[in-house]
C-alpha cells in the first residue's frame, strides 16, 4: 500500500522538498515495532564480539593512516559476515569498503577508527596515561567503527532474510582527525552509487539532527635554516625556529582582519633540540576554519603569506605540505527526522552503581559537568552551527547524509580529552556503542523499506545544494598525506 501511495503521489508532480517532507509525515518514518525489536535483538546478540573488537582498537590506539591492525580487524569482521571487502581503496592502505546485498537502494554506513596524539589513558577516573605522550581514543572512534560494522551486518542479514532488494556498504574511513580520508574517497567516486549515507559519533549526550560544521584547511609549514653554535657563532646561523615564531605571530595579527567566525590555530611540531644550537629545521602545523569552504581557502592563502614573510625575514627556506581540507556539512532534515525518531524510541541507557561511581569521579575533573540523568534525554540538534570540522562534510555534498550521537562518555565530557578516552574503555562506552548500532540498523532498515523516504531526502539534498557545485579543497593530483602523523624530524631526514 505504501509503495502505491508513493507512486501516485510522485506521478502527480510532487517534486519539491516540501511535498517530499509532507509525504514522509503522512506515511511515517518507521517500520513496525516488531522489526525494530528484532534488529535491536540482533545487535545485542553480537554485543560481546562487537565490544571485544572495540576494546582491541581502543588498546591499539593507532594514528591516522597507520591504523593497520584496526582496519584489518573490522574488514575481517565484515568479510566473515558475508561482505565483499575491497581493501586499500583511494590509494589508502587502511581504507576499505565492505558490501553485501544487491540492487537499490545502496545505503552507506561510515566507520572510523583513528586515535589522537597525547590522549593515551587507562580506563580509570583519574588522569593516568597507558603510554606517556602516546595516542588514545579521545574521540571514541573505536566505538564508531565497531558499532557501524555491527549495524551493517545486522541490516544486511535482515534484508537477506526478508528477501528484500538493497545493498549495505560499510566504509572503512581512516584518519578523520586531520587526515581527511573521506575527501579522497569522495574524489575517487566511492560514493557515486550511494542513495544515502548514515554515520554517528560518540559523545556525552544523545542527539540527532544535522547542524552544519566548519570547513577546514590544513597545512604544515616547514623551514630549513643553518645550524651554528648559538653563543659562539650566532651570526653564522639562520634559525628555522625564528621563522616559525614569526609565522605564528603574524597569524595572530591576521586574526583581527579575517571574516566573522574564522578560526586559526596551530601547534609547533618541531623546533630544535638544544638551546645552544641554532635550529636548522622547524615545523608549524596550522588549521584554518570557517563556515564556508571558499572563505577558509581565502584565509589560508593569506596565512601562506605569513609563512613566506617568516622565511624572508630569517633567510630560511620554506616548504609547504598542504594537507587539503574538508567542506562544511550539508544537513538533511528528512533523514535526521527518521534518525531522531529511532534514537528516542531506542534509548534505554542507564548507569549501574559502579558506572555512577565512575561518572561521579570523572565529573569532579570536568570544567562543566552535567547531571547523570541526561543520559535518558535526546536532543534535537537540527539547525545551528557546529564549531568542529569533519570530512563527512564532503560526503554530504555528493549524497544525502545524516548523523547522530549517543552517550559514550560521562555527561559534560568534552571530546578530545583524557576523560573521553577513559570512559570509552569502560562499559559506559559499550552501552553507547550498542545504542548507536541499534539506531543505525533501525534507520537503515527504514530507508531500505521506504522508497518515499529516500526520494524525499534526495529532493531535499538537491534543493539545499542548488546550483552550488561541490568543489574539493584538495590540490590537483594531491595524494593522501599518509605520513601526517609521523615525526616531522623523521620526515625531514627522509626527504
């Protein structure tokens, strides 16, 4: 009956996003509760192997583009579930796709697994690195990758049992934290046949909706100078560190003269080894962000002049490692409504007494804690502006995309913190991961069984993008920056 109504509606010329949205409201956005319960039960049945995989990825904490073990584990998990795996896609050794099923619709589910530098942490409520200065899953990507894999398996199996047309494709996406792997995957056409794409993210709150985000451009400025004894013969030295410091200072002055909502931030990744030696190599790593990608690129072009000025003033040689960038996210209300509905229906989070005790101790370390009962709440986050950046933005320009978040950390915990790493290694992270898998599975099944929902999402996407064509922030013929997380000194020696 649903398909007949959809056919009659579309044949009457309902082509605008408004009519598509009305159609979705009329027909509803969920399959029956029995189907949702079966999908949730299937996720629970896989809970232990899913959690074991997440724990391994948490322990390995591999940097972007170096997630060899993590990518292999997830690919093997999907392959053993009947998925056809293609490894090393987009010229990235740790990127892969895993596909099961056939025909339309093609539903993509994103998975990530890279860790962050400096966030190594044990699963305890006080700061205690597993490896001082090491990498840690401070953004919860170990949960992201495994929950998405579990959902993909569950949905593919359900479609097979129901003898329904549809293809489920898992995208193994490395290096989200600054490496922008999805941008290269988009450029290689890996999303061209997708009808919709789903993703999620660990958080300290449950939320669904698609606030847009900031576009981001990244680059490393490397300076080569001349070493000399800093006390005995300073006149013979040309300090690469001075060039970095001048570049950084110029960038601070630049801030005053940039468009509203611009963000410029940097870290000095190499600056010499001893005070009495004039450094002959130094590197500074910059991000430039803005709500519009074309503005971010314009500000970056001005930042390059700051680096050129630093090199000129210090008589050093500048080399730029342009890492490309990510575009702002294109929201999709049609898809986010479906996801929000499922998140509200499926949210059953609660803390045990032990988890409450852990949460209370973590809360004491936070600048802004939140009441533990907020884990039962679901926020409608549609609209607005997220101040972060993600390479999901580029995906959203070429295919209708939606995401959500679940509580995997103690309420109030900021991402990219040792507290996030700690909670992600506990049963708090496990519960949020399983909830995410259930919501992904339910939403994917909605999409597979309701062609009118996908049609409305595509119409909205067309209207939002309009005549503004997608333009990548990659340079022509740019290759994935596979070494961006490696030591800058080691890279300099290799070069």
